[in-house]
């Protein structure tokens, strides 16, 4: 049940997509998102979708796996769709019901909005599926490092992120374990009204918090006893280097973005 | 007599349909008689914990059945729930599940979920605490203020208080010091003697299960690869060693003595056994 939460999960592999430098992938995801929101015509949408499909195929991650990421926010997507459906102004009315009007423009906007959201999630999940959390935060830290000049705590932020990412699976596992242990003593997490359910969470939340604090404490002791004192003068075990494929990918990304803008103008 | 708990072709696959698909147990057939003490040993990751969590319905099998008193425990939701109380499960490091303000309240969590009367609950809490070796002056303390060993006893008492017919332990002595281990094992043996509960114990400590179990199961790669009385199992030292299992140290000593030419039996697994064997050799007039 909780295992279905795949956010931040990494599927190891050895494909071009996996091998790209995390910085490249981060930049390309931003390019992709910009393109997705810039796309206005069907042709532009089609191009973005083709690029997404090609990238997913290259990564050898199954499409069903990629689609799983959509599940947790399905409700948000549906609400967005419905709002767009009824509150888009348009001329070609399909039907009117009391104050609600559905127009062809609304149908179009809603469909495109849903598609856009799904593709947005697919794209970002492709990044986390193919990049280990460590590589991801390393990449982020290096990309943001110019901000250090402005005294922005880039290293601390990246460290916090990597610790958080590192502990998400641990906490999920722990939650599962504690839930099982309490169920073994007859705890019931699935039935009853809201109040009863909230009460039933107590035997889960107390041990979970206790253990999270214990872990935090242990980790800080472990870090301090290895003389961790922030980012100053720290070297890396794995130096990130741009390879030729990274330059190639970045150039393709630029071409892709330009093509989307061009398609927006050509086929209106 | 019919077995109290039984599994038929029990198979569980984790993460089916993902790249992480893994068969944790594969076609396990198992039976436990009423009152039996069964020890389960096996390398880490061999599927022991997965197996025992099926026995009280916490994990649903991918295929196969679990029968309690001849009835499938997954037949209806009610039956699964009832099974939780009839088959008690003490998880590994159970002290991490404590949550109540006082030890007393924590132990009574299980009986309360059984909707028992106040009086019945009180009786069971006191009884269970006694079995687990907890004195009553800890009752009003916060479980978080106890020592590690006492925390574990509190958690074990919490399961014993449900008066299960089958009590399963997953590595109950892990992380305890030697004297703590010994005391806990004594408490468990004592509990068994007084209540006649069927006990299934997963353990990494060969010494513990060798001395206490009627029957041993050896898990390897999702299968039961060996089973029998402790003396049967420990007479296969070489095989156990290739499975990465540590054999009781006295068994190794006995083995070495055999290699040196002494006619000592193969199935030695307690110091007591070895002593008797050596005494017998002396009486038979054997001189090294
Ligand atoms: N919740 C889970 N999700 C996925 N795989 C699991 C889970 N629990 C255990 N496993 C895997 O199943 C196998 C058996 O695990 P387990 O039953 O815990 O073995 P043991 O208790 O003998 O060490 C291991 O390879 C483990 O990684
Ligand atoms: Mg285990």
C-alpha cells in the first residue's frame, strides 16, 4: 500500500538516459517544462509528446511504471480538468445547465490541460527514475553554486535534500513495519469514522516520530564524529564531468525548444 | 491430532510487475502441532520474516493458503481479524512499536482491541507482565524511560496479554547482551510450560533454538531445505556451513574431536551432550 508511493524512487540502469550527467538532466527537464507550457498548437504538443516518448523508450523504463506517478495526484488533475471544462469562455456552446456552460473551447482547454499535467509529471518522474538521489542533489548543488556568491546556503540545502531523499524509503519501510506490528495487536487502521481513524493513527505516529528523532540524533552524531562542518573545503568522491553526450543532449534540448516555439507560429 | 496451523504451497512475491520483483517464499508446506516449539533458522533474506507474517494474516500470500484449525484465515475479513488475536506475533525489535504513556496501557493495547472487560484486561496485563519478567512497579512508568531489555519485555508482554494459541517470535534476542538473552529464553520456556502455547521462533542464535526447539526448519532462498529435530539438523554441519549458518560452537568442538579420531556422536549441540558423551567414553575405557 505505502509501497505504491514511488516518489523519488530510482530504477538503476545503464542506458543513455541513466548515463547523462545529472546537471544535464536537470537542465533538460527545465527545458522540457518550459516547452510544455509554451506549447500552444497541436503540432507543438505533438512534438513535446514525441520527445517524451523517445526519452522514456531510451531509458527502458516501462510506460506503465512512468504512468504510476500520476496516480497520487489524479484528483488534482481531475479537478483542474473539470474547472477548465466549465469555466472556459467560448462561443461554441454544447449545453447550458443552470449557470454551467460547457463549450467546445472548454473541452479543448480541459483536455490539453490534463495532457499537460500528465506529461509534466511523466517528465519529472523520468528524471527521478533514472538519476540516483545522490547524483541529483550533487547536480543541483553544482548548478546552484553561483548563488553561493549571494550567501545563499547552497551546500546546506543540497545536504538537507539528500538526507531527506535518503530517508524517505527508510521512513516508508518503518511506517509499514510499525503498522504491521500494531495490526498484530489488533489495531484497525481502515475502518470507523474520521475521529476514530485519527485516533487509530496514534499508535503509528508516536513510534514513527520517536524513531525519526532517534535517527536524526544518531545521524548528527555520526556526521560530527567524522568532522562534518559544512561545505567549506569538502571534496567529492564522484566528480561530475560533462561528456560528449551531455553536450549533444543539451544541443538537442535547445533545438527542441526552438522547434516548439517555431511550431507555435507555423500551424495556428 | 490435527495440526493447529498449517500452510499449503505458500508463495509470496514482492513487487510483482516491477523491476524489483522478488519471490520471498516459494511453495512452503508447513505444519505445527498443538504445543510444539518450532525453531526457524536461515540466512538473512531467506524469507523467514515474510513466512511468519503470513501465519497471522499480516501478509496475503500471492498463492497458497494458511489454515488455522483447518480454516482458511483469509476466507473473510472477520476471520483474518480474529486470527490476529489467536496467533500472536512479536516482531524483530518489538520495542520500536511502544507508544502509550505508561507500560500498563501499552500492554493492554491488544486486549483492549479484543474488546475485553476492564477486569479481564487487568488480569491479563498482570499475568503477561509476569511471564515476560516485568515487575509491577514499572507499570506506571513511561515505556520510553525503560532500559532496552525492559522495553522489549514490555512489547513481548503486549502480545502475550492477548493469550494467543500460537505465539511467534522474530529474533527475540537480537541485540540483547548474553545474560539478557538467557533470561528472556528462560521466560519464554517458562511461559510455554505454564500455558502450553504453540511457539514458533525465528532465531539467528543456533544455541538458543538448538536447546529449546522440538523441531527445526532451515530456510534457504525462499524454500525450506531441511527440517527435523535439532540433533538431525545439526548432524549436517557441513551443509549448514555452506548455507552461511553458524553452527553451535560446541557442535564444532565435537566435530573436531571426531576428526581427531574420538568416536563421538555426530549430533551434539549442547555442552551437556558433549560432556555426557565424553564421560561415557571414559567409562567405556577409552583413553586418548
Ligand atoms: N516489504 C518488502 N518489499 C520488498 N521486498 C521485501 C520486503 N520484505 C522483504 N523483502 C525481501 O524478501 C526477501 C526475504 O526477506 P525476509 O522475509 O525479511 O527474510 P529474513 O527474515 O529471512 O531475513 C529478502 O530478499 C527481502 O529483501
Ligand atoms: Mg527477518
